[in-house]
C-alpha cells in the first residue's frame, strides 16, 4: 500500500464521521489553507485553545516539507492530509486524540535532524565568507542549496521540538508525518 | 494573508518592519528584500517582527540566510520580538544563541553588536 493509500486508508479504518481529508497540489500557497483547516477542525473536535498554535505550526511544517519533497521529486502528485479525532484509548465512548497525518509520495525522505541547528548556522556563515572568491553564479547556487538543506533540517527540528506525539516514517512508496494532540474531556 | 514589509534607516541601521505571516509561500518575498538591502550596501539590519502573526522554519531559513549575508560583510542582523509564540520557535531550533533579540526597536537601534 503506498503512502497516500495508507493515509486514505486511515480514514476508512477509523470509520469516523469527524474525519477530514485534504488533497492539494504541491504549491506553497496551499499550505496556509491546510493550516487553517487543521486549526478549525482541531477546535471543533475539542483540542484545547492553548494547543492550537502548536497544531497550526506543526501542520504547516509537515505540509511545507511534503510540498518541498513533491516539488523536487513528483510535482504532479498531490499531498494528502488526513485530520481525525480518534478513540485512541479504546474506551469506546468518545474520541480522545486529534490526529493529523501528512502523506507524501517520496521514498527515503527522512533525514536525521542535525543536533543544534544553531551551531550549524554559525559554521555556515563562516563557510560563506570563505567562499567569497568563487564566481558569483557558482556561489549563489551553492548558497541556495545550503538554504534548502537548512530549511529541511529546521523544519524537522521544529517538528521534533514542538510535537511530543510525532511519528515520521518513510517507505519505498512514500512517507508520512503523523502528529497527535489530546482532546479535552467534554 | 500578504506579507507586509517596510524599511527605514535609523542611527546607521536599516530597520525592516515585517507584518503578517512568514511561511513557505511568503518567505521568498522577505528573502528578496534582505538580498536587495545587502546588495545596496546595508549590512546592519534590524528585523522588527512585532507584527508577525506566524513564522515557520522557512522564515527561519530566510533570516539565517540574511544573517549569513550580512556577516560576510562584517555586518549584523538583530531581531525585535516579544511574542512568546514566535520566540518559542527560535528556542526550539537553538537560534536564540545565533540571533541577538531585542524587546523594542529603540533598544535594538542602540544595541552594540
């Protein structure tokens, strides 16, 4: 089963009337839409107000990451986001967890976040100063590559630092970022 | 939501006032602004983020890129930010150790980097 089928399958498995499924072309402008939908749905299913900023940022980071991966590797494929409130404890009574899964179609895309992103930034600044003698075009390309890498690493650093319930996986047919937050008691 | 950018010079520094959301869609506009300023010889920058509603890692990457550019010219890039939800992102990524952060533009303008 590929990543998007897995994500869609998540909805089917939960058989929940509260699930929301988003599919969007990998364009940066759609990430804001995904953030807005995620926060609106989180609020509706009962995620406490103090966690909504975290939901907004985390869903944005996961979607930005997926958009970046798709733009580089498969720009024709949509990014899939599944948002649902599930009964994780199995109480059979009420949903107790708000779960968001962002699925991509790119295999092997789970780089290890570098420890101390800030330290790497200081090194990068020195590298750039040392590269000043290079031809301008070449230096600019190298700089852009560095920024792409910085973005990917920082996106993962933000996700791992922000979300306690986080699972980033990758398989031969794609990967997914699964994030969960508690739903307050009604 | 559009990204709003205003620049002005004060006390030998260039202040970039940013408003709105800095994300994967809008961050390139901020990057262009910072590149343009450095290209024009403005190497001591203050980025005022008090009106920023949202910042993600793409925005962080642009600020880091700006810092690298001004440092290459012995310049500086100082941030103005008091919003806890924005500061939290800098703390998570360890960037509070990289960027000097002031509570106000007045403080940033007189700070020694």
